[in-house]
């Protein structure tokens, strides 16, 4: 997706920012998908029913902040 975005908008730096943000979001989603159900089991909640909204929230929040944060750091340094 980073290559496609960089080619589409003719901005290779944008492609790099998108690729880094996607890797960050995927890592956070994997970590949240593992840890949140384990925490819910410890709390006595059914993880199959209640983990979906929490994992989605973590993924969305990390996605927004990682893209905007990486973009502001990358383009702010130039």
C-alpha cells in the first residue's frame, strides 16, 4: 500500500509514512488481539463476546495516532 500511495500521489515520502503506520497498526492489533482476551479472562468476562470492541478501539486509536504522528515527525523534520 505504501508503494501504491507513493506512486499514486507521486510522493515517495508519503508511501514510506503509510507503510510505517501500517506496520505499527498491525503490530498493535496483534498485541491487542492477544492481550485483551487474556485480560478479560482474568476479569471473568467472556472474551469471545466482549473483546471485539476493545480490540477495534485499540486498532483505531493506534492507527490514527501512528499515521498522524509519523507524518508530522517525518514531514516536520524537512
